[in-house]
């Protein structure tokens, strides 16, 4: 049980990295990865919302939509839950934990339409429908791992970008193109983790 | 008048191409362009959603209160995405399994929300529909262009028809995730070079953003916002 959870956690960080392998959440990855501290702020907010959203959407899907044969409402229900949740978290943080709000607050409104959050809530449902043993705890661990994977990729890439700024880049490649090519090289390094999890915990 | 309407369609294809010029909707662009047939499926699905949601949002533009407009738009878009999803599941189950999670994720595709906010909420129904059509075609064209490059080099085929596979070994990395980033980077560079005013693309990507004005990341000058 523990082993399976650990494998699930590591896999979602390294081999199924949401940014570099699944291309979810590319927009904040390219948008806010210029400085390490903003990258960390954004990714901790994303991790927080991912776990929270999975914690809420999983029971709603399993105990409300599934028994009533309303699976086709999944997209509508999930996006509305995430939007409400983000709004709620923002209000609560603002009122009770202003220090945390100041560091995460500005990123929260951007997360509603972040495809990584909607993606993780849907992917854990999909995994659960393929493998019935993939339950609530596994889903939460998977969501947390996805968030940490997001954070790792953002942190690495922020370092790469800070170096890029001092480089002499051809005019046509300046800005977005060179950022994407750098991202491609970071993704190559993550390809190296392929097969690691099976070998590690077999 | 008809010139203006034609412009609504054509601007999305080249001048304001949502993928290469406005840099919107990067996630599906990178994820599903491993084969040309996927690109067509994704492009058509997104175009249908874009046209329908633009039409409905434009019809309702005087009734949706300004404060709740984003949730209202998202609900309308999610409704159409669900319809498209059900149609694809029923009539093209193969496409459904290859697109997988990226089909419902059209909801959070910034092209659709961006056009709703930028265009449909301010214009009449007919121009909005044409704008949706143009943007959809531009999106499909960019996806197709990218997927042809990736499929040709990564698999030696186009639309599963063998082209290069008899001459050279496929360069597998083009189909793997890093190849997606690389080809996209090169395509954006080419688009920048051809249009020759590269500052434009970054300005536009903010203008197309639904949160253009309230976005604190941009006002902090933290970088290009492609959210």
C-alpha cells in the first residue's frame, strides 16, 4: 500500500510531470518562470489548489454524478467547482491569513483557468475508472505529486531562464522562441527518468 | 460591409493567428500535435466550440452583468464543450481516445475565453461567429502545420501515409515532448521573422487575455503573460 503510494507520488513528479510530459499548465510555466520567487509562489498556489480541488471533485464525482448517471456533466461541474473554490480560498486567505495571501494571492485568480488543475482532477477520475484500486487517497497523493512536479519543473526552469537573460541571443529567437527551445532541453533531461519508477520500486 | 466581414475571417488565419501570433492555447498545441489527424480533430472540435460560444455570448452580451461575466462565459463554454465531447464519443470514439483529456480541456483553452472577452462581448452576432470561424481556422492551420512537421520527422509519415520512412530512420524525439517545445519555438521564431515586429506578439498575448487589465503579473512587469 505504502509502496504503491510512494510510486504514484514519484511517478507524478518525474515520469508523468504535468508540464514537461503532459503539457498541462504551459501558460504559467512560460509566463511566470522568469524569477525564482514568483515561480515558487505560483507553483505552491497551484499545488494547494490542485490538492483541494481533487479533495472536493473526487467525492462529488464518485458519490453524486456517478450513481445518478450524470458523468457527462463532469466538465461543467468540475470547472465551476474549481472556480468557486479558488474564489473561496482567496476570500478566506485574505481575511484570516493575510501573510499567506500576500505571497500567494496574486496568483490565485490565474489558477481558475489553469489547465493543470482541471487536468489533474479529470486524470485521477480516469485512472480510477481504469483501476478500481486507485481510490481517494491515491488521487490525493497523485494531485499532491503533480503539484510538486509542477514546482520542480518551474524551479529548474526559472534557473535556466535567469541564465538565458545574460546570453547573446539572435534577434529572431529572442523572447518566446528561445524560452521554448530551453524548455525543450529541460524536457529532454526529464526523459531520462523514464522507467526509473518501475526499477526503483519493483 | 462584406469586406469587413471577410476581414473578420481572414485576420485570424494569418495576422492574428491565435497560436503563432497571440500565443494562446499552447497546451493543446504542444500536446496533441504528434499526428496530423489529431490536429484536424482537435482543430475542428475547438472551432465548433469557438463559433457556438462566440454566438451565444454575443447574443447575451447585454444581459450578462459585468461582474460575473467570466464565470458566465466559462459556463457557456463548458456547456458547448460537453456537447462536442458527447458527439465525439458517439461518432468518433477513436479520436476520443487519442485526444483523451485534452478534449474536455478545451474549456480552459485561452483562445476561446480570450475571444469571448475580446470580441464576442463587444460585437454583434454575425461578426462574432465569423471571428470564431477565422480564429478556429487559424488554430487548426497552426496545429496542422506543427503536427505535419512532427509526424514527418518523428514517424516518417503524414496522415499515416509513409513519406520519409523509406529513406531515413524516424527522429523519434520530434514526437516526444521535447520535440513539441522545439518545433513550437522554431515556428514562433519564423512567424516573428516574417511579420518583422516581434514586440507585437507579446502585447497581443496580453490583449487577448481575459484578465488583461486586472492581471497583477503583468502590472508587476514580471514577464510575458500567456495565462
